[in-house]
């Protein structure tokens, strides 16, 4: 299997297989475990982290809080492109790619 890229997430975030999602997760610039955390904490942490990343870097938040899958991308706004991967067992990964 070829190495997954950011385009894999952009084109089909809800259709990523577990292997691809895990590979993207392992190659992220930064990972935040937000399991058990509720809004607004994940949004605040995402905004702080995105501000410190270089263009093209990827931040991944793992969460089990469904509202975060909508609120975190809104919170980072134009600073990052955001896509969500759903595991099927109540876990989510929010992929945030720093934009210019």
C-alpha cells in the first residue's frame, strides 16, 4: 500500500479504511487526545496548536464528543482545512491541515 496523503482525507474523509486512517494519524505533525473532553476545550486547544504549526502541517484530534467534529473545524476557520474520520465505534479523528 502506498503512503497515504492529505488528499486521501480531503477526497473521502468519511470513507477512509482503518489502515489508511491509522497511517495518517501516525504521520501527523501533532496529535491531541481529546477523548472525554467537551466543548470548548477542544476548540481552544486546536486554535492554539494550529497557530504554532507551519503551513501544510497536520494536527489530529481524537475525540468521542460528536459536537467537536463540527465545532473544532468552525473554530479554526480559515487557518486550517478540516476533515473528520469516523471509526464506527464512537471515536472520531479531526484532521486539521494548516493553511496559509
